[in-house]
C-alpha cells in the first residue's frame, strides 16, 4: 500500500517525498538523493522547496556548493515529519491488513508478465 496524506491544495506528503527525505539524510545531498531516485535536479529541489514551505519549520537545510562542496541535512523537524509519516504507514497497514487480504482474495489471477 502507498499512502498520501493531503493537507490541502498542493500540500501533501506521500511515499515519494518521504523517500526523498530519507535519501537526503543518507547522502547529505539533494542532488544525489534525486539522482538515486531517477529524478531531475530541478524536481528534487522543487519538492524540497514545497516541503519546506508546507511546514512551520523547514525540513531540509542546505548549503551552497563551493570549494568544499555544498550539502543538505534534515532538520529536527524533517526527521520528525519523516518519522511520523512512516509510523502512519505502518499503523495503517496493520489496521487494514484483514480488509486488504480480503480484497486481494477477490482479485482476478493475472498471468505472469502482464
């Protein structure tokens, strides 16, 4: 299951933004995180800008490149938002497991490769 939490027009958090935050935390770079996801540099920066604008405090802080190179880190708020989103996912999956299993039992068998 994939969950998108919609707070309002253009204000949402879902699996893509959560993954981007995780990869920024792992790589220390918005550009590298985007590349790992097959996302353009511009798109990764746009998503970070959207996330930072959505919440009271920014989720990602970045420094410009230069001789030592730039970088990016999740703020405390970024780690909290990511943690809350992942906890929501886990709890929703657990709560809906029996109904999801029942829905899957009703699916038509699909031939391999289709």
